């Protein structure tokens, strides 16, 4: 059971790490939203895709 708890803790740490990266990307995209950059729009589309 302790091994499973440690695995869960590691997975949560990794999840939070990548969530933070995605959140930073989202903030950058929001800052630059009105510039009409098609690459930026593709990134936003990927971030908000529900698939």
C-alpha cells in the first residue's frame, strides 16, 4: 500500500508540473491574443480542445 501511495504522490507531482507549464502557455497566449498570429491561434485551439 505504501508503494501505491508513493506512486500516486509521484504521479500527482508530475501532473501538477505539466499543468503549471500548460497554464503558463495559456497566459502567454491570452496576453498575445489580439495580435492575429495564426500559430498562436493553433496553440489556443489545442489548449481548449475537449477531445
